[in-house]
C-alpha cells in the first residue's frame, strides 16, 4: 500500500481521522473482485484488476492518499466535464448552448441518438463530448488537443501525458464514435474536420492521470475554479457552476439518478476505472479501480463514494447551515471604546450618546441568505443609530449576490442619514473587492482595515457633532492629569518643579520598549500612540493625559510611545517622583489610588469586550 507523504501528523503521532477512514475503506473494499474490465477498447483489457487507489483533496490543498493513488490510467470519460468547462471558457455559454443540450438522456453514454432539435443531450455523453472537442477545434485547429491537455494539466496541477497505445486502440475500434461524429456533422453540430475532431476526442480520453490527479481536479471545481494545490485560477466560478450542474444530472451515465440519490455529489466516471466527485466548498475525491459494473462505473470506487457520503453526511442537499450564526456580536459602544483615550468632557459625550453607534461583527463565509438575514435584522431595528459599523475581520469570503444585497442596504441607509462603516478588511482583500464592485454611490460609506480605527472614527464624529472638540485646549495644566486628581495646587506645583519640559517632532519615538522605565510624562499638547514593538496600537493619548506611568510599578518599558503630531510634555524622573512620594506619604496614597483607578478602567473595558463576545 502506498503511504501518504502529504499527511501532516500531529504531535500525538496519530493519523487524521479522515486518513484512517479512507484506509479502512481501502482495506474493506479491495477484496471485492466483482465487475469486469472494459473490453470494447482492447487496450483497456490490459489493466491490472487489483489496482485500487483513493485520494481526497480539501479546498485548502491538503492531500489524503491510500493504496494505488499514484498508478496511472487513462482518463476516458472523466475528461468530459473538464473539456466542457474549457469550451464554456473558450467560446462562451451561448455558443456551447447552440450546439449541446444539458438534459439527461436516460440512455447509455454511447447512444447514437440526439434531441428533437438534433443536438447532443448533454456534454457528459459521447455525442456531447465530441461536440465540445469540435467547438475547441473551431478555435484552435491543430492546436486544439494541446489546449485541452494544457487545461486538464492546470486542473490537475501538473503536466499530463498520453497513453499512445490506448489512443491507437481507440482509433482502431471507435466506429460507434465515428457514427456519432458523422451524425453530428450531418446536423451541422460539427462544422468540418470530422476526422480531426475525432482524433482530438480519442487523444483526450487517452490522457494519463492518477487518483490523486482526479482528486486535485475535483477540488479545483469544489474551490470555485482555483486549484487549491497550485493556487491557479483555472476557470471562473460561473463556469464551475455550469459544469457541476451537468455533472450532477448526467455525470454517472445511466446511473446518474441513483448516484445523486445515494451519494449526492456532482461526479463523473470513466471506463478506465476512475471516478471524480466534487463537493462544493469542501473537497474533491478521486478513485481508481478498473473493475466496472453494468453501468460502466467502478465497483470499488462507487463503494468508497457511498461510504464517505454516508459516514460524514456529505449529501449536498442535506445541509444544516443557520444564517443567524453569521452575526457573532451586535452592540452599541457603551463601555466599549477605541484605543484612543479621551478627555473627561469627550468621554462624557460618548457615554451620553453611546447608542448612536451600532457595531455588528460578522463571521464566516457570507452568501445571499446570510446577508439577507443581516439586512432584515437592520430593517427590524428602530433607526436610532446614525453610525453603523459592519466588521468583516472574521469573514473569509462573500458572494457577489450577498455583496449586491449589502450594497443596496447601504444605499438605503445612506438615504435615511445613516453612515455605514466597513471594517476588518484591507483594500487589497477579495472580500473588499467584491463589496466595492457593488457600491454604485460611496456616499455615507467609510472603510477602515481595523475595527478599532472604525470605532475611533465614529467616536470622533459623535464628539464633533456634540461640541466636544470645541473645548479642547492646545495645552493642558498638570491639574487636569488623571494621575494627579485630587492633589492640591501647591502639591501639583511642587511636582512641576521636578519636571523638565520636552518637545518631540511627529514620528519621533519618545519611549522605547525594553529600556529602563526611569521617567513618566504628562502630555500638554499633541497626540501620542502607545504601541507594541510589532506595531499594534494599544492606545492613543491627547492633552491632559499621562504616559509611561507604569514606571511607578515596573522596571522596564513594555511598549513604545510615538509622537503622532508635534508634542509638548513634562518629563518627571521616576527617582525624583519616588523621593517626593516618600516625603509626602499622603500624596503618594492619592497618586497610587489614581493609578489603581486607571488600571481598573482598562481592565473593565477589556472585560466588557470579552463579555460581549461570550454572549454570542
């Protein structure tokens, strides 16, 4: 048995549960020798009936493999959905629809019968697949096959070869396919070059793949056309949706109805013994075993697919998602402030007007239904919050349909005087690109990469609207410092005597993390930011606030302090401050009480945020 070099073992030395399940399927089904090798193509009778490989690829690119997953075999009819996808991509949906239908035929894959309007029933039967090859031949002529092989290689994530012996065998015995091709030529489904088109079709069926290749190809369809192993966008999501649709209705020959009833995944089988199955947004599965049942489907492959679907409840029509889980938190900003510290009169405005800002934190991949729920939740609430923050930092994806609904709601809110603020996404992210593409009028829409920045902007709006900034002083007296609250004027004056005036330019680092904490600062004018060495902002401070106050209780700096604007402050050496407190123990008690209050406030804010999230 082939081992899986891609399996990521854990620190506990155990295989992942899915790897163990696939191994148990292989062990259980490998002894089933029912079925027979395909014989209508003589070369296929040379296959080893004992070969049995399974591979499963997740949409994050993890590969599971069991058994003969690296054994090569010819792709045969499993090529059909991928060539159909290429035709859609190359000539467009309208041209493909003019030549090929999408209805199940209810007959064998090689039936010589067309629809009432003389088209192949669908691209999963031989007639439809030959027509697809003909469409590509119309564009590329002699280069059509290389175009097909290159596209299938992109799906598989590697360059694919051709089994020349199987190609020659199919060419020598493919009279039924010749009859189908000339019937298509008679009704002008094929325009010209019947022999050339047939050679393309025979060659594409003789392309060599492995079970692993099929799993990667299926995972590419499951991943909206992006190969999860290589990261290449092979086809568009629109093409993927059409391809999976036809696979669902017609991919398993005249067993398609039974398949979708029992397994419930879009799939395609081939007489070479391969089966490919794609479960959108979850996984791709590839199996190989050349023993076929009466429907020309792999016996062991069918059993693996049925067992996987039943064991893990993977039927695509048996979903249990609840749109209400897309909102992880919904709150106003009472007790939940940004990292920018505010002066008392500013904080009072925010306390009084906290309900004017509403924050909704979203989670998970968002689609039409989840965004519809969000918009209805907004519509059902009283319109009392003129500022709405929608946070997307836990959202990995949003569909175009969901973004369209969201854009319409943002426009409606804007017309009623509500400003929407999108946070948690960078301008370079696919989520923001999808949302922005639907926004016709950016009126009353703001965007910030971080939720904290969005909350701070909303706070600024409230403070400005209610007159807070008009009271801001360019300089602040020491008596306004929270750390020195309740000190008498003469006590504050004595501290001022011990302090040294300092000036710093915008962008200058005032305090360096890791250095000795030998002074504290009283900010008189300008703005500073307290940041971790990684650049994460912990707080922004303005006039009347202090920084470096932790020097009272710690020996070394734990964060940097940067001047955001030109800054004026008083620097008080910690040794002088300690001597002063020793001489005036009552004053020391007041200062330590004030410090405790500052730290308690920070803890309350942190706990409020934790409580908020744990409530959802």
